[in-house]
């Protein structure tokens, strides 16, 4: 790797974890700069959570190495644990206790005195907009409130590195936005965050760099701009003036661009991917628009740009699935 271990919050090389004959993590290399949000993106079963558990010292790697701020997760596990915190996929709270009682209990377990634990609990409850619910049992909290309290519990002692494993799964849009704001605030205080997620917009919103994992391997890594550029295709979006003309527009565009068009939820809108470089994509799009005009199909808006992160992800994971199938068939032969 280009950077030395001492300069990185996380550095892994050839990290492997197997369960029976299943290779859950299959040689992952990561390099995460401190003070950033690093996104690990992948479908269910891709190996994200297993990777996080190894980095957090909860699972021992079967092969490869991993270092947290230069400290080995196996040989220096205690030192690593003193610098990290983990918020898993499910809230680890006592539902019979109030929000305040949960944080005070955990604060005492972390070594705070009684008054210091209470003061820190009140500070976090206020910061996470939970003060009004502080005296209620956690069982009465909404999913978003539980998630915010769970993250608050993870930073009772401010960690150098915080693992957030799918922190917004199942939350409504308002609660997701609240969690995103919390993550941004944590990073502004100097904490590094490794975020695993299935939500592409979440990675797009928060992460400085993103690793796409599928079948236990990193299949792409970079900034969101680099990942979008690597897809090798532009994305055309247009909105028709007459929704009744959408079927004909879809047919004409598909023929001109030689790609299937996608109907959006908006009955006036169509989207499609355009292959080739930026100049070639612009030529293709111009020819397609001219064909629409000749056919009497008017458009209200048109844009040509990089593919969305959703489109990049689907292209990458589809390719990964095809390569895995080919390897399996080759081994069987």
C-alpha cells in the first residue's frame, strides 16, 4: 500500500474469514485515512459485518493482517479495543431502563464516577435530541430514537474509530437524516467512522471513499466520483411533455442508444445508460434527441451526466456475480 501503517486509521492486507466451507471474507485489502467516513457498500451476505467484527477484535482472522492506527487486531487486541467503538445492526440497550439510566449504567461500566456518568448522559441526550424522552423506558422509543441512543452509548468515551454497521436499516427518512447529521458531527470532532451500508444514497451522502464488497471481496474502491467514472457509461434522463408518448419514446430511444430504457415512477420520465466516453455519449444523446424531434415527441427537460451510484453498484455487482459463476463453472469442469 502507498501509505505507511502509522498514517492510517485502518489497514488490512489479505484479510480472510471462513465458516466451514464458506469464505465470508476472501482477501480484503483496505486503507482508511483518519478523520474521515469510509463507506463499505455491499448486498446482504457480502461479508461487510464479518469484516467489521474482525477489525473490532470480535472475530479472529483466519489469514491476512489488520491494523488499527498501526496496532495489530490479534497481537494487540486490548490496545485496539481501547481506541474503537462499535454500533451493530441492532440496538444493544436495556428496554426496561430509561434513556438516562442506560447511558449512566454504561458510563459507570466504562469507569466514569456517578456524577460524571450522569453529566455525560445528559450532555449526549441533549445533543441527540432525546432530552424530552430521557425519563421514559427505551421500550417506548421509536426506531429512530433507539438508534440515536445506541450511537450515543457508543461515544460515551469518544473513540478514535467508530464502526457503524448498517446504522439506518429500517428507519424512516427523517430518522435516517438525523443519524446522518450525528455521523457528520462525530467526524468533525476527529473520530474516524467506518460505515457499512446497503443504502447507496447513504454512502453517497457521507463517505469520502467507498469500497464495494461482493462475495467477500473488494470489487471496486475509490471516491464516489471515481466509482461513477469507472462505470464507463453516462446516464441520460429526460422528461416528456406528454406522458402518453412515453411508450413510443422508450422504443425510439432504446433503438437509437442500443440500450433498454427504464421507466421512472414519474409517468413522464425515462432514464437510460449511454456507453462510451463523455464525447461519444454526447453524440449518441444528440442523435437520440433528434430522432424524438423528427417523430413529434416533445421533451420538457433533458440531462446527460455520470451514472448514479445505484447504477454503478448494479453494474459492479452484476459483473462480480458473473465472474463468480464463471469461476464456479470452471472449477466444476
